[in-house]
């Protein structure tokens, strides 16, 4: 298997670095996103204590009795807030639902922005007050980190550094807490049932807090599956389809999946917490002129982020 460029980058070098360090960070993240679509990030704003607290709360949430969890499942929210039970989400192009249940937290609009009316309220877990406060803190820290990453990407694309700032301010971002439940009878599974079928993310970028177990794999240019190993506290960041669309495929939205563990570990849970950084729904995803030339003709029709999200939620079965 060839080597895969998933560099480990220090976010502090961009946030507080010299002009040369900032430029280097922009070049490194741009090259990786041009190449594999994945990086790992160190020196972000989540402390080890906060990550540990988050996973404690996530395990407590999914450990609640099923009838308690089901009272937080609100079908008309299309999985965008609160609980989504097993068997509801299917990767695009797959027939068998992913082997997971999840909970989603959305934007907290606190500055009077009228976009607040577009978003459903977050669902509060009555049984676990720490879950609500911890996930809110994580949401806001990852959102802030994501804005810095987008600034570095804007510089790489020769856009103004603040190009994305107003588009993602109060954006439709989602923090998803995931439980890939234990598989007690592997032989009873449909042959192609996996924890998360091969897919690309919908949003601009995804920030993933190191999962509780291995399983994440990315599809390389050579069409081989490559396991992504993050150091304990690192965040894995990947390009989503909206950024790929905006940059006319200059930045790659990499296909990835979560495979089932070896049989002897199938009876263990796997937990994971991705943050899907979305812009506001009115962001124009028309391909950037600077990313179109004779060798790279325009590949995508013009649409807004909201129109694109709607199309994709229908494809994966969350929206009817």
C-alpha cells in the first residue's frame, strides 16, 4: 500500500504563529486537502479533560433505557436534532442501514440573528444535565477551531482570509454523538451491513474527535482502503462535498467508512463525535472562478448550501 498524506498539523501555529508559520500551515492543509482530503490537528481548543468528560456523557446518554431515548426522537426534524434510533440512516447508494444510533445538537444563536428562526430548537436531555452543557461547550469550541481552519483554507485558495467567516457565522453546523452498538450475533447481519457505509460528508469540513476505537478508513487515490489512526487527543479533519463543490474538485471530499471490528471485538460499543461544519443555508456554492480553467472545466451546477443539504438528506433517508 502506498503512503497516504494525512499530516499532523499544529493549529496553534496558525492561530498564534508568525506569518511564515501561518503560511506554512495554509500550504500544508491545502496540499493535504488537495491530496487525500484528511489531516489530523493537534493543539486545538479541546482539553483532554473536556474530551474525557464528553465521552463519559455520550456513553451515559446511549446507556439510557430505549424507551427514554425514544421520547427524544422527533421524526419531523429529519434527524437534525435529538435522537435517531437504529436503522434510520443508510449511506448513499446502499440498501442496508448503518449499524448505529446517534444524537444531534445544532446551532445556538445568541446574537439576535434572524437565522435563528430557520433552526429547530436543540433537544434537552432531562436525565443528564451535564450532557447538555458539555456538548454545548464542545460544539462552540469546535466551531471556533473550524473557523480558523477555513481561514487557512481561504488563504490557500487565494481568497480573502475572512472569506468564510460571515458564511459560517451562525451556520447550520451539527455536533453528532454516535454509538455503534455491539453486534451480538454477527451471523445474523445482512452481508453488507457495516457500522457506516462508504460515504462523503455533505458539509464544508468535518472535525472528528478521536473515536473510542479503530475502524475509520479512507479510500485512497489508488482505490485502497487506508485506516486513519489519530493520536488520542488529535482531531481528524476532512473535506466535505460543499467545499469540494465550491472549489470545483480542487479540494477532495474523500470517501470514508467505519468498518466492523474483528469478530472477537464485535460485542464492544464504539463511540464517536464528529462536528459537521455547515454554512448558513443561503451560502452560494457556485464553483469559484479561480478553480475553473481549461484543464478543470466547471463540474457542478449552481446551488445554495441549503438546496444541496436538502437533496442529500433525502438521498440518505433522513428526509422523506
